[in-house]
């Protein structure tokens, strides 16, 4: 269905539809299935064309995987100053598989520029006064193609629609979740549309969608009672330069300005593979050598090395068997591919020498990188945005927990400890900090805050050894 047209029919404006074409293009590179490139035709010389599939290195996905693993992996710690609140938030994140889904979202964010986290309450029990007695918190993880900003300013999205897709008995539906402000507070309105091939789709009434299991307990309108949104927009810390509209609040793919390099890489890699296919050894054999004296085949008919010469071959110039062994240009191809890998690595913020093409495979550098490198600065820049996004997600979880009657502290301080083990030599840095504590240049509270991700209050509580003594 045409989502932009459907929203327009509801009087809702969002960003230009041309941008979603860009998202489609980035995703096509991410899955290595690019229109008019991944498949191509070769002229046969006889008035016909042969269809071919271009071999791909899949570097668009590779750079997305790498930035995701560097930004949000299993070593990242989320710490809250209030222990009871921390325990509750971490349990909600575990219940929603945040370690796995969070990393997946970082990869999709790198591939399409933007993702969203949309927490909500489900399985609720409500009394006659509308007070929520019990329930659970669930998180919807939404990709860029299903995020439609409605109002924004200075890159911050204030109102948005999320297209949540469901399939019931092989029939596809879209739940449009509209987060907007009414009378100074956020409300969430739900619409369900049959995602058919029509231009706008068929909208269901509330009575109709309640017959479908995924929407059975969904309310048409929810008043959150909050001045803060119940969604988080997470994007890469890169300027959106896709068009002249500088106000576009959506992010861009990590490789958005490297499409030409990705094309060059796949063309050269395809040529590299063809070099082995077309340059394999061949033996041209005279017709009289094909069969033994008893009429049985002299060579395996399934062996592609042997080719029969025509009956009128040049017996004197060719001989009974002629060997053709073409020289492979593997070194030239490898050098050209490595040059493009360096360009791609640099354009994506990894600096140079991140990737190396050897023996037909791409290898990734694993050594510790310098704090003065391009990669260090790029990661820190992206971490700044991700830090704010995770903290906002935590605030929403706490707020929903309070709605469920949990005794949580809304003012609990949140600290995100990112994994910088590849950026810094942690062993050497930790040893240096130990010496600083011993000489009094660093307090034990500061040490624990840095290496254990504790707040100052937690560090003081956990210190049981004399000052300067570190386990």
C-alpha cells in the first residue's frame, strides 16, 4: 500500500516520499540486491542477451555489522543510581531481548539511517476508575521505512506515526500508531489497515480489528498523561545531505555517500571471480583422440577441462592435444579491491586499513586503535547520540513502571558505559589508574565509577577496603 498517500488522506503530513526511496536504495545495498546492478545482461553476439548475477562482497552489510558491534555489544553496561529502579529496568530490557535486538537495531540504523524504540503496556488489568492494576512493558523495535515523523524541530521529532506490520492467516495488516500532542499531553491513536495492493489500503473499524488476535485488546486512543513522548528516535550522528531540505529529521545510512565505491567494489570482485572461471586450464583434443579403440570414451564427458577440436582442425599446427593455460590477473584485482576497501573504510568513519582483501576474502583489522584516529572520533560522535537515546528509553520504562504501580525513582541517574576495549588499551589504562589511586591523584570512588560503571553513591556503598586498595 501507499502509506504516504494513506496518511495524506487523513490530513497528516510527513517528510517527502522521495526520502523513502533513498531508504529502499540503502536497504537494497544492505541485502546485496540492487536494482539494475546486481543482475545484468551480457550480449551473446547472436542478437540475444544472457542474464547474469553479479557477485558481491556484501560490504554494505559488513560495515553495518562492524559499527553495530562497536556501539552496542554485550559489554555495554546500563547503570542506575537507585538499585530497585535499576533492577526493574534491567529486567524489562531482558524480557524484551534488548541485548540482541538492540545490537540488531544498531545494524539496521547503520543500514537505513534511523530506528525507533516504542515501549508500551500490554496484558493490563484496569479497575472501574481506569487505574492500571497490573501489566507488562513491551518494546516495539521499528525500522526507518516504518517511521513517519509528523512534527519536528532542530532534528528532534515531537510527533510521529509508526507502521507496525502484522500477518493474520496469511493476510497482511498495518497498525498505524500515531503519537501526537493534545492539550499539552501525549496521546496515542491506533488505526489498522489491510495492506493490500490498492493505492491507499482498506482501513478497518475498531469492531473489525478487534476480531483479529494481535489487535484484540488494543485501544483506539490512549491518553498517556505525560508531557514526554513514549517513543525514542535513534539515528547515526551524520548530517542528512540527501536533498536540499536541511530540516529532515531522519538519519542517513553509514554508507550513504559511498554508493559509487560499493559499485566499484562489486564490479571488481565479480571480475576477480570471473578471472578464475574464464581463465581455467583447457585441453583441446583431436576428434580421433576422444574414443578408445573399443569405442569407449577416452575422457570423462563431465570433465570441463577437455574440449573437442572441429573435424577440420589444423593437424600440423595444432597437434592431437593443445593446452591453453591463461594467466590469472589476481594480484591486479586484489590491489584494486584493496584500494576501494580503504576508500570505503575512510568514508564510513573507520579510517584506512580497516579491511584487507586476501586470498579471495575480506579480513578485518582487530588491533587496538589510537585515541587520535578517525575511527575513535567517529565512534565517540555516534556514542553521544546513542547515549541520549538509551537514557530516554530508560526514562520511558521507568514512567510506565510507575503507571503499573511499581515503586520506582523517576529521578534515578542513568549511566551508559560503552565498550571501548578496541579503542583503548584497557589493561594498560587500568594499571595506570591503579597507580593514580595509590598516589592519591584519583579517588577510589572515581576508579569504581569508571571501571565498574557505578554512580558516586554506589561506589561509596561498595567500598569496603581501605582507600587506595583495589581488588
